[in-house]
């Protein structure tokens, strides 16, 4: 059973000078390239994001390689630095597929300990020339029984995949898909470079169009095995949860800041509406929730950065806390802007969509609370 009071070096929970500098650079960058109008334009584009912005993030700032070891073409920092970038991208609703490529796919490769696969793919992820995602991992993020999923079998020249994976992040556009598939010997990870003749990719209509998803159907798609047979699912999903928590923190911060700015300027009865006690109380509730989310997200990032055994607990705690905070912050974003907050012209609805879709991306809040109870032994103790 995990300790209920894990210890992490407090310095890992504080922002370093380098991280603050990175945040400043990214805040300015996203202000330039990912304002509300740019977000609307990028999400409606054929690829779903601006490929020039993607290349600049990798080349000018080096975001893609932050948490990738130097031996694989990265900068050799930790997830704590990448979390800063994810928070700022979430604040700006950047449409770039950082979550599937730089977090999920990169961590799946690193956790596989397959040196050959890492050498083949990670340098291209780090330099921005390869987009990637994962499929077949979501079965462990829900309490609903999984369907047939994806099966791997030996073909004439090697492994091939058959079956389907649904709601794959960036599934219609990613250059590489790391697929968790069933084999006669159990679950295994495979690398697939999809081609039209053996892989059908159908975009799904989703609530949050800034984060595209797709149904991916494999029809004898040739693949290469990654790592040895065994489960890498939990660690990869927990990395995704820590990353998503950082994004949600950034989005919540934007919602609060934008609302505070609005209530300072909007006047009723001869005074700013922000001076009314009821409005102050509502914004204070958001601020308290935001600080709790900041602590939860920072702890999850520190656990991932240090490969702490407490990562499962930290990731699910951050997922639950940050999802609820983002939900609250975006609800107040709309409500306290009054009538204008309900219009399509206002960016508030973009953040509401991101908040609602993020709530269920790697398991619902109820799922994470149940998981936390299991991990900490609370359910077994209550049963006893």
C-alpha cells in the first residue's frame, strides 16, 4: 500500500529561475500566436493546428525536447520544465498536439526501455518533425468493460494489427501511433506508421475542437514491437494525467484573470461590479480552488519528474482536483461576464469546451476518487 504522507523535496515544488524564464518566454509566444482568433482559425484548419507554430515551439524554444534525454536528441530536463510549457499552452488553448506527441507517445517510448525504438523516434519528436500519439491505452482509464480493442498477430513478414481504437488523440493526423494491442502472450506495445491501405482514420466530431480525436481502424497494418511484453499503460496514462492537470491549471488561471479584469471594468449602479460582495465571494472561491489545483498539479509533476512510486496517487489526485477547478473557473468565466459570456463571439465557450472534455479524457473524477481509495487502502479499510 502507498504511504498516505509521501515525502518530496520541497524544492521540487517551487519554481526555479529557469522555469520562470521559460514561462515568461512562452507567455509572450502564445500571446503572439494563440489568441482567440488564432485558436478559431487553427482548429478549423485541415491539420487542426498551425504547423509553423509547431516548428517554432520545437526549434526556437525547444519545448518538444524538454523532458527527452540528451542521448535521444532532447534537452535532458525533467517533466517539471515540460509542465510549465503545458500550463502556458493550456492557458492559451494552443491547438498544437503537445499532449499526444510530447507527453503520451514520448513517455510510452521512454517507459518501454526499448533503446532502438527510442533512438528511432524520440529525436524526431524532439526536433518537431514527427507527430505521434497512443491508442488502446484508454481501457484502463474507465470502469466500463473494454471492447475487442486491437489484436496483434504474426503476418507473412512480421507483426500486423487488426481491430479498432476510438477517440485517439490526433489520431487522424499523427505520423506515428503507439498501439497497445493484445497478443497470444498478453498485452504488448507496437509502433505503427499508418498508411491508407491498411489503416482507416476517421475524425470524430468532439466537443473540444482544439483537441482533435479520431477512430483508427487497423486492417493488417504492419507494425514493429516496442519493448518486451508487459504493461506500460499505467505509467503512460499517469504521465498524461499529470500533463493534463498542468493544462487545466493554465486554463483555470486564464479564466480567473480574464474575469477579474472584466469585473473591474464593468460598472453597474455607478461602481465596478467587482466591488460587490457577492462577486468577490465567487471569485475568492475560484482563487482558493486554483491554489489547491496548483499544489496538486505541482506534486504530480514532481512525482513524474523524479520517477516517484507515489505517481499513481499524485496523478489521480491532480486529475480530480484540477478537473473540478477548471469546471468551476470556466463556469464563473461565463456567468460573471453576463450576457456577452454566452455568445459565440466571446472566447469563454472555448474554455468551457476544453474544461468539459478534459474532465473525462483519462477517467472521470469519480473514477479517480475510486482509484485513490484503492491506492491508499481506504476502500479496504472501510470494508473491514
